[in-house]
């Protein structure tokens, strides 16, 4: 199973524990057009922690999601699907220029040493990055994912009548979706605020430098609001999105309820920024692991230099909470902006109305990145 290249027109499919999202792009006049998209909730117990528990039920939901996509049903059987960020590993490695067979062996050796995996039980893929580090060195983006997980996704997609041609770790699709191709070379932090986890991605041209995932997420916000107002989770979700982080009236109660979770989130972000500043300040930023890590409370903090992160981009369903950008910007003292997954599609600018509202687009970031790859946009 390829984790990088493909040569067939395909649609994107993003699967999580709670939702399936699909999107298909078409090329027209040198531009990209959204041909079809959809999002359907998955009942509890079908997918747990990224692992498929009930394949028949999931295959039926996948078929329904595709057939009901708008404005038109998905028109191809070829699919590129996402691998949960917590299940895959990514690293940029620097290697001497050599023959292809020597590069392949060096990559395998590096993966065995760097990733907490059994190479025989994992898919390994790699891509030489366009930026040359010198006359005698190359930089290679290496990705790996467990065979049993990738194969389980592939089997259920085939059961749904599809033809999977590639799997992609979420962070790569997110970068393709959100980072302007004219982006400066300064590092950018992307925060994907999801329902069941929050993911951090640090990108510096030409590749992902670092990823991490934490359990601080939308479910925690909902539980806190539900407790404060003595309501069920569904009503708590509505209250959260209506009143957000304003500190006035009923909104103030919502903010107060969510504040402990917010404080915990900011602590993780601060630790991540300090870790990156301390460990990625060398000339070659990716000499260290850029795979997922657990951010520990005892991470050392460097006071020598200001963080190199130029700005923060937020996406995911929880980034729709009113006031979230302002709160994060105030706390971490960085420019924080909502992600725009249309930035590389149809040359969208801030004055153009996208086919999915800018707010709703925040939950389609990953699948639009997959769909871009499906039409050859790397």
C-alpha cells in the first residue's frame, strides 16, 4: 500500500471514530472544482481508537456517505484514505547521495532505529524532498504505518465496493490542504482541534517537521458544559457553539465551565513550542524524531531564544467555538488564524465564497487534502 504516490484520479475519504467524510475534486480549466462531498456520523462502537470493530456496518455507512454526496455522488471507485495521526509515524531524514538500492537500505535501517515499530509488520514509504541540502546530501520524508491497521481499512473499503490506491497519514493531508504554496520558509504550527483528540503539526518547507497528539479535545469541553448546565451531551454541544468563550451572562458560565480544559490545552501548546525551540534549533531541524510523542510535564524549557514559529493555524470542529482564536492568541502570544482549506483550490482568496462555508470547511480540512492528492496535487 502506497503512503505517498499514486497516478489515478481518486476521491478522499477521512475516517474517524465518530464520522466519515468524503470529497472529490475535478480539474477544470486548470483549476480545481469540488465535485462532491459529504459527512455522516458513525454510531458508537463501530470504530474505536482508530480500529475498525464492525466492518459490515462500516461498509454500509461508507456506501451511504458516497451515494448521498452533494452536489453529485462520488463518480469514481478509486479512493485515498487517511491513517489516524496516532497510528502512523513521519520523519525527515538526511542521507548521503547514493544509488537507489543503497538509499532504500539506509531508509529501512533508519526506520528500524527511529520508529517504535516492527518493520516486517509495517508499511514503509518514502519520498525524496525537492530541497537539496548540499552536493552530497539529500533529505527524505519517511512514513510508516502498521500493516494490520492499513489492511483492515483497505478490506472494509473493498467491501464497500471501492478500490483503495493509497493511504496517507492525516498530517500530510492537512498540510497539503492548509499551507499556501507561496508560504514563507518560517515554521508554522497547525492545531487540529477535534472531537476526540487534538493534534499538533509543525511544518517548515518542504515537509512536516514534528507531530504530536493529546487527549484534550471537544469531548472534554462538552462534558464540562454538560456538568455546568445539567444537560445531556447533545445540548452541551449546542450551548458550547452558541455562547463560546465570551465571559458575559450565560456565555460566562460556558467559558467558566470550559476554562480548566482550555488551561490544560494551553499548557500543552506552551510545552510543544518550548520543545520545538530547544530541540529543533540546529541547522538541520529534523535530525531528531518528528514522529508522534507524548508531551511530558518534565520537558526542559529553553529561555535562550524566542520560538521560531511564525504563526498558528487552527482547524477541526472545535475551532468553530466562538472566541477560540482570540483566546489562544492571547494566551500563547502568537498570531492565530483559522485554517482555509480552499487556499490551494481554485485560487481562492478571502473575498471568494467557497462551496462549503468557511466555518463548516474546518471539519473538511483532511479530506480536502486527500482529494487534492487524488487529482495529482502534491
